[in-house]
């Protein structure tokens, strides 16, 4: 995406601007069931499949040791819905003429510059005007961020708004470059945020997660009240295949990949144990992982003593670290969790 950065102003020096862009632009039929023999017990349980159980055990063992890839299980109903909502959000471009989009951009201004909340002017006819020189200090290319959302779309704006509202301390720290010894040529915060969204969408294969239907490009609705029973049977979410993206599925339905409880436990005990587990809100799993990516990116920037021209290299190394962390967390008993990802990344657990 196009994004210019500004040099951090030294004492008595003049601002300089770089124009280098940060980012360029057939089914097998089953055997017929056998008729039960006379006098057979209709309620009898099927015989225990020892070979099947051993097969599953060794698959899980080898996957945990990194000797084979984890076979993605069928999507749960919760995963289907949340995955499809994310996929739909990914393809929504930012539209400067859309009143709701403009409202969200104004909200970002208010959250970022609370002491300048009324600084954004209105056009003479009373309509919204979001152009302002102040946007540059946040790390946008010019006076109107609408031109900078190309690679991240509306989702990148929504990610920044969520970040500012829900992880304020971390947001301010990264925005104002508070940590470590900074480069003279720093990365532009807002432009980096759009790139973080773009990289995470690619890592989690969200652009490939489309719904299949008889219509043209139909994607499962993102209405929070939509239930699976309301969805057309011709529509389905397509599960990602890479290990990191498969691991992320666990975060969309926490507990869905947990090991079966001991058969000697009562049903009530199993329910109580499951309900006592603490899981991050799956509806904002992407946003929480977005913050993790941000934190790692800034740490990588400092560790590599990078400056503006190394932006792409740092972004790629960050993406690789997050990929490996997802894979590692996905091999843990119970599946991938935010806590597991943050631990694998060497981050504290305050956001978990």
C-alpha cells in the first residue's frame, strides 16, 4: 500500500519525507447398512474400534512432535459462522462516500487525538469533511486516509479502532514509539497498521475462505443473529489448509479441539470442567491476534535496529514468527489459544 513516512524531528532540524511505498500494490458412496439379525439388541453400542483409536492417538502424537501436519477436523457450526463473517469483512473496501465508513474514520481520529476531537472540520454544506494535516502525524500518507486503505480495506480501519478502544496502553505506546531506542527513520504507524491487517489476512487464508453457493460470490452473512439453521444448505465455509490457519480455527470455537474426558467422569463433571476453562472471546479472536502481531512487529523492529527501508523485511520476519507461534500453539493439548500464541511469541499474558 502506498504510505509515506516522516522522519522523527531532531532538535532544530526540518521534517523530511520519504515517498517509498510500504506495500506495492465426485463423492464416494458409502456401503449400504446391514440389516440387523433377528433378536439383535437395537440399543447395543458399536464395537470399540481399537485400530481406529490407535491411529488417532499416533496422529495426535506425531503432530504434537512436529512429525506430521495436523489433519484439520470438520468445521464446527461456530467456526463456520465466525470464519465466514471474517471472510466477508475482508473484501469490503473503504468507501469515502459511505456515511458509516466515514463515521468509523472520524471515531479513529477521536480515539487517537482525544484532545483534538473537534479539529476535523465540516464542509460548508454541513457534510463530513475528514481531511486534515493531523492525519500525517498518525502515519498516513496525506491529509485524507481514505486513499491509504487499498490493501487492508475497511477491516484495517476497524482493526485500528478496536485496538485504540480496547488496548489503549499498547496502542499509545506503539503510536508514540515509546519503547526502546528508535530509528531516525521510523515506520509510519497508521500505514503499518494497514499492512498488519493485510499480512494477517494472508497468513490465515481468509481471502480463500469463501462460501460456496448457487449464487454469485455469496458469503455467509455477518449478522450476529444468524443461526446455522437459517443458512442455505448450498452454502458452506471452506476451511483453510495451512497449519497456522488451521490452528487459528481453535480460537474461533474455544474448547472444540480439547481431548475427550476420562470415561469414568460423570457428564456433570465434564460440563463443569469445560465451563471453568477460561477462553478469550472468539468473536474478537482476529483482533486479539492482530494486537499480538503488532507487538511482535515493533519488537522485531527494535531487535533488528531497522529503519524505514527495512520495513518490508521486518514485516515478513514478523509474519514468520506469528506463523510458527500459531503452529506451536495448535499442537498443544486442547488446541490453539491466545495464551498459547502469546507464550510462543514471548509476550506477556496481559492480553490473554
